[in-house]
């Protein structure tokens, strides 16, 4: 046994003696297609049941990779978003970086959002909303936007350095490749690095799973042998984590779990595809979608069916709450809690009725929201458009978006489940483009994902 492997074995024994179990995770970068090297990596993981987190380049991902996941690869593989095209945009003499400062932040954010959407379209639920920047580098001001773009995690190499609020940042720490020589590290060298990382975690000076980084396309015999040696040394003595566990809060990480924000509700709200496929009308005098909720001209109201369901749910909640309150007449705590819950259901009832009464009117001159406090913004006065994501769950499936329009000292907010959302967001974005008014990077990125053109058009 070599010295490095001996040190790793001894360190694992110390963990055992302390009643501790170390955590590891394996990330492999630069996947674009089904190759013999990728299959070799998958086959290497199977005997030890090591899950693989595969960082896929969205703009290069080929159909054969999707076919391989459907026909050959097992469920132990999770997919991560590896930038957009893995192209360097920095000038000569600067370290390579795709998500760097040489391009506008809005452009970079838009590519990241578009890459995530493309992988989700190809691979569905296998894709985790985790960004892996190419070359493990990115501009710091991109990190605060990632949650708004639907990401919950971020992974680079080495120590945490972004401190992105609301994101889980879990990095890799041991690279199987020596990039200076472009050769694989020996099993002894890799084992020595892992042993040192485990020692710091055992004494409490560091936290989180030890991340091993692979690059299947460039591995030589030394890299493959090192990977096999690590799997053999840790078998039965450590937990290799799935990507879902690493970024879903099961790993002992320093960053708190974030909110998975994704547009596309399960309750009938518009999806990315439905909006992208909608016609880009130049005017709305008789144009616009023919979705349910149209009340004539270009007016949109919440359909009666949706309103009835929401009202019945609120009434059922009030009825159950009333029954609980009657059963606890002698208990002030029960009555207090029932009262609070009744207020919440009452608010839902009022909101359901108000939403149905609210008609969004759109024509070539203005957008109007008819409520008891009706508001109107003329397109000529529109000076700000904001697309905001919200979510109450971390499953990436439920969530909604608000469209916020401002102009002429007026503000109109439209929820994404309202039938007027679709035509309003298309017209609003087009109007700001024609005016040459800049939108926030997050709004631009979200609009790109929705299939909208956000480039300048001139007046």
C-alpha cells in the first residue's frame, strides 16, 4: 500500500473510531454526448454504487446523450448546468472564463437562464437547478441573481467564495487531473489530498462533503486508477451522496438551503413553452390569445371555473375551522388559533373574488386593471418592467411569477396565473425595447427563458 493510500485508510479508521461517517460526492464536468469515456465513468461508479453528478454543457448537449439516459444510464446520475456553451469570453492574458466580467451582466445572466431551460427541456427532472461555471470561475455579481433565475445551488472548486444568499454552495476539492501537465494524478496523490481534507473535517476546522472532480473526456490511465482506488478505500466507510442530497440540505454544508424558484405552475398558470409559442402581436385591437378568461376586445378575466374552485376551498377551510372552534369553546388557545386560521381563509376568499373581478384590458394605447381602485398605464408612459419569481417549495415544480409594470406614477401587478399575464408581458417587454429602456439583468434573463426577444429595436 502506498503512503497516500495508507494515510487515507488510517484517517477513515479514525472516523470509524469516533463514530463518524465522512461524506463524499463525485462531480464530472464537460459532458455533451454519449461517449465511451462517459460510459467507462458510469461503469466505474456502479460496483461501489457511487452516485454521479454530471455537469452538462447546455449548448452542446446532443440527442444521443438524452437517449443514453433513457436507455442505458441508471437513476444514480444527476445533471447539473455547466454554464451555457463553455466558451471563453475574456481577452488574451486573462484566465479563461465564460461567465466573466468582459460581457454585460444581463447577457451572462440570460445565457445561464437559457442554458438551464434547455437542459430541463432535454432531460426533465434529472436536471438539478445547480450552476457549475466553466473553468470554475464566474463574476461575483452574478451570484445574487441565481436564485431569481431558478437556481438553488452553485458549485466551483476549492473553498466557498461567493457567499450567495439563498444558495447552497458546495464545491469540489480534489481534481483527478493535474492541469499543468495535463496528466492524471496518481492514486497516492489523490488519496493524500482526501486524507488531509478528512482530517480538517474530523477536528471541526472545515465542514461539508469532500468533492472529487472528474473530467471523463481527458482521463488517462492514472486518473482512472486513482478513481478506482478512492472508491475501493472508501467502500463501506463513507457515504457518497447524490446530487439531490448535496444540494437539498442532507449534506453538512455551510450555506443554508435556498428556495427553488421556477416558473411554471401546476395549477394552470402559463409555462415557458406556452409563452414562447404565443404570437408576438404588434397591436392588440382584436389580437391576443384566445385563452379562457377573455371578456371581449382584449380584456382578460380569471375564468369562473378557477374562481369557483378557489372560493369553495376557502369556504371549506372556514367550515372546518368553525367546527374546530365550536369544539374548543372552553379553550381560549384553541379559539385564538382557530381565529387566526379563519382570518387566513377569509383573506383567501376575498382574494379569489377580487381576482375574478379584476379585468386586465390591453389595447394599443394602454393597459388597464379594473378593480375597485382601477389603474391604467399608457404604453407611452411605461418606464419599468420587472419579472419576479416566487416559490413556496423546493421541488422546482410549483411557483409563480409576477409582472410588475410602472409608469405615470401608476403600478400594475399581474400574477402569472391570470389570463392577462401572457399578452401583458409580451407587450410590455416589446414597448421597453422600442423605447430603449434597460431592464434589470434578472428580468432580461427571465424574459429570454420565456422565449422573448430582449434586444434593442430602435424607435
